[in-house]
C-alpha cells in the first residue's frame, strides 16, 4: 500500500503508534530518495523499473485482492477505500469499497499470475506507477487518474474529481475522445455502437422485444475504440447489481459509469487491437471450452414437441426429407405439471427408450430446466430441497423461502450462490435427465422471472459468499450461477464428456459454463435485424457461442422471412429453429417445397463447412475471439466498418451480408480493404468498396477473403453419420495464402492431453508460379483422412504443369477452378503449379 504523500499516513491510521509509524515511513521514504533519487521522467521515456514481481500471490502478501493481483496504491476519500492493483503490465483494477474487505467475484476465472515489473514513484502532486506498457498518474483528494502509454500518449483521461459517492452509489467519470466508438455490453438494444447512449444494465424478461429495452444478459464490459489513435480500451465494472452507463449522451465528451450498491470494481484493459483486449478480457473471465461436435449441427426446437409420438414424427421427417439435424429439444411440456426433474407419465411414459431410439438415428435430446421448484408436498424434489437449510432464496418479510408464481404455480427459487445447492441440483439433473439419456441442459426463466412482479423482488436474500445480500445487489448473477450448477452437475455425471449447457440469462463469465441464445425473439424483420446485432455484441462481450432462434419465437413466421433467416442463421455459432406454442409450425418443411429446398441447401452448406466452423470454435476457446466477428473487429480503423452491424464474419475469412428486408433480391454490401471472392460466382472485388450484390434464393451475399484456405467436407445428415476420408480445401489464391484445420474426436476431453491434430496451410502465388504446402499434421489424434481435394480459385488460366516434388499430378480445370487430389501423409505435402 502506498500514499500520495507522507502526511496521508497519519490521516489513514489513527492509532497510538501513529507517531512512530510516521517516523519509520518518513525514514524509508527518505532512504529511497537518497538511494535512487527522485525520478525524472521525460516525455516518451519509461523509467527503468526497479522491482520485479516473480509471484504476485506470495504467502506474505497482505493485499485483499484475489490471487494474481498486486495492490500498489491506495487512499481514503469520502469514507471509501480507493485502491489500484495490477493484474498485468496493461490490465488494472481500480476499487472503491467500504473498508479493506476481500474482493469476491462471480465473474473472474482462476488464472495464472504473469511475471512482470512495475515501479512506483512520488511526483509533484501525484503518484506514478509504471509498467513496461503504461504510465499511470494517480491523484487524490479529489481522486483522478491519467494513463499514458510509454510514448506519452493519453490512453485514459479521468481528471479530478473522477469519482462521486452518494450514499451507496458510486459514479466514475472519464473523458470521451472525439468520435469514440463503444461496443459490447451483452444484450443491449438500440445501436451496435453504444457511444452517445444511456443504458441501464439489468437482466429482465420483457416479451415486447422493444429494441430500447433490456434483454436477458447485460454484461458490464465494453470495448472503447479511439478512432484517432487506434487505441482500444476494455472496461469492465465487476458489480452484479444495477448499473447505469452514460456514454456521452448527457454530457458530450464525458462518460459516466454508476453502480447503485456494493463495491465499485473497475477493470481497465489497454491494448492496440480488438483481438488483444478480448484476450485480456477472457484471460480474466475465462473462455468457452470446446463443445461437442454435434452442438455445431442444426438443431430443431418448439414449445413444445409432445407427446412422444410427435417427437418421433419430427425426427422421422428430418431423415426422410434428408435435411441434416443433430438435436431435438423438449420444452416444458415434457414435465409432469411443469415440475422440474420429472417426466409426464402419459406424454413420455418411457423416456429412456425414446432417447435411445433417437440417439440410434443420430439425434441428441436437450431438455429445458427452469429454476422454480413447485411447492407441493407430494413432489419428491420439493420435499428434499425444502428440508435443506438455506437451499431457497429467503423472503425477509416472512423469514421463509420466497414464493413466486411461474409455470407450475407457486414456487421456491434455489439459491445457486451456494455450492451445496449447486451440488444437490446437479444430483437431480443426473438422476432425472442425464441418466435417462439426455445430452444437453437448457436453462430458461433464470433472470429469474416471476409472473406477478415481472422482476424478482430485490428484497429477497441470497447467500452471496456468506454476506446474505439482498437479491438486488447480485441480481445479474442468478442465471450465471444456475448455468454453473448445470455445468458442474454435468461434469460430475459425465466426467469424460464435453458438457452442452444453454442458458437464456447470464452475466460476465457465463461463457465458462454455457452457450447463450438471445431469448424470446419475434417472427418479424425488425427482430431478425436486432438479433444479428445482439449476436455480434455478445461476441464482443466474450460470449463466442451464441445464436438466435431462426424464424423467430413469437408470432407466425412466413415463407420469405424463414427463407432469409435460415440463409444467414446457418452461419451463426448456435444454429437452432424455435417457435412458441400456438404459432404455426416452423420446421424447415412447413413453408412449402421452395422454402424447404432453400433450408436444406443452407443446412447442408453448414455441414460442409463444419471443419472450418469447428476450427473457429477452437480458436475462440484459446484466444477469446468471437466466432461471428463484426467488421470492426478486423478493420478497426475503417470508418465504415466501425458502423456496420448487418454484415459479419464467420471465423476470420468468410464475410456474410444477409438480406434483412422483404421483397429484396439484392442488397448493398460493403467490402473492406483487400481482395474478395464472391462465393457463388467466383468474381473478385477490390475493397474498400460498396457493391450491389444479387441474392437469389439459397445464395446470400457471401465472400471469401483472398488468401484464405477454407477446409470443408461432404454433407452429413448428422455429424456421426459416417466416417469421412476426404477433406476439401477451398483455396482463394492471393500472393500469400494461409489457413489451419484443427481436428479431434469431437466428444471427449482427450484434446486437453494433446489428442488432437493441427494442420497448417501456406502458399504463395506469382505471375508464373503457385506454391502450396499442406504442413505436417501436429498432434496425437488419428485422423481417418486418406485424401485432400484442393480447389484453387482465382488462377488466371490453367497451369501448364502441376506437381508434387518430381511427380506430375492429374488435375481438373472447370469454370476457372483447378482441382487437385493429394494423398494424405504424416509429412508436409508441397504442390507446385507453373504457368
């Protein structure tokens, strides 16, 4: 702990030994000045650090910060303890709290402590903390903070007074750079760029789907882009209560961030790219793990498929019509009176046999699970849970478990902040669902939602790390902790398998436990457009595995809308059609033969892209990169890309520009800098440019980035239908080409022990020669591949000679595409084409 000046020590510590302590501190300070001298820091020159931190979590470290953090400065103002801690050379934590109580967080993941150096120096009027990346100037009474890079450029400007404390509310201010862009924040409506807006971050289930409302997962993390400097700031406020963010709306040039209860814990992540700041963010909060491969197939859902005969009929129709499908969902009507962890005795009299039969046909079954436990003495789950002290959230008015109405009637709500509650929940999940053959758990109504009050009453008490906090203080983590319970229960029940958990509500760090869908959307063009924006915002909030209900949940979908939705919905990370009770059927064949054909072609295309999609998921699990990336993610300095929210990338190489309006057979597409191949025609375009692109049925505007290598496969009706021995490489020729393919068994956790296969592709092209190499596969996974089929796009003419070493290769030349077959080998394979 350090202070702005010597006199502050006595103000902070009023004790009988204050005089002695003051003298000792003064002596140490003077000794430091004598030994090292007062540092003179010139503009753009970093003072050489003098202290190296080898382990930031030493046993004798008295900081109240979590493992991996070093508190380096503190002061006291307005009855609040203000401190700064370092997590890395470019990641900071500013805390404003009542006293020095330990920092507890639902958002943070376990993390290793990096080694880095820092230095603290007393300057005139401020304290300066330096790392290898930053110069941080800290002012007190009133508090202020300015952060610069090592060249002296301002990265964050929060001049005094940067904090305001009013009762329990804390507000932090920073200056907003001119034309600053702000992205992320989870499922917030309005515009993709959040700048100049005012937002309340508070999870809620509001069926109106008003784009100005709150949705199911508000994440208080945002990426601030300074277009002038190119600097990228990740900002996260780790407080699970209500927050208000004003991003320059009330006062132009000023951003304010307010919490209304609890501690104010502000994380600041400095970087020069979206990729870098998202890696920092997911270093803190964790990343998704590799999903089971079947999770990336097409999924079909409805509220509700019942009885058992209807479920079998749906499955049979998919196979008869040869429309690929990997999963069928059971909504609340599979339960007995909507009691969780039960099966309806008439509708589903033999769930084990049903699930076994479906699995034999390649279908995985996912069941919905709500948090509310029906108050019913004849209900085993209720009888068990109600006897466990502290299991349910408590109403302080009655000192008894809170009662609220949802689907089964009056219910109690488990307190998932308790580990014993999560464990008991997982045990029933295993016994009632997983042991019967269910392969995925679908958490719903977990904002949590109650029918009579819309919002869960804020007065209700929860355990909250033993603090017995009112629900309002930690409202945002109810869905997060329920997903945690589902995940932990799945891992315990099936320790060798990859869990599949989907949740409607969540918060920062939810990607560690579950994927998310954007909730109850509507069968309207406006809702479809909004859902695309929400997908992109969630990806920039650390949630890479996300998707919306294709066709819309509420109201009757109609042929044109479903056709256009499925055309881009297959490029989502999570690909599922879902619809509400009382609406028209919404299976791919429900809209006539023409739309059925479109849906089949698009779902087949997703199955063909599965190697590329899975590789994108692996990269997301390792770096935090979104699977669906907005244009600004790759082109942050492009002023048009900064505003585009109706186009997106799948992975790093495929750009999709969906048709989002009725009665359109073409649309205006923005292509950023570079060369782009139109997927369907092979035509090339040079960006940056705007083009009007035709969009006939089943051919949405789709472009491949020049130089990319897209691994593909043959069509399967489900991911495990048969073993494939050929991998297709779609190569889009450019002066430099590169790509990667990651493979594993798609089921187990063996990849963590190196049982995977990574193959890199590299190539170069000149006017007279093309060279392309398939690298030696790295890893211990035994791939069944026997052959590579290369399809080279963009060659000026048919080559005169194509060979691998001294061997000539037979080729096919058609419509400007060169096809070459190469035998798979454990060593590098090099191809040369001469013109």
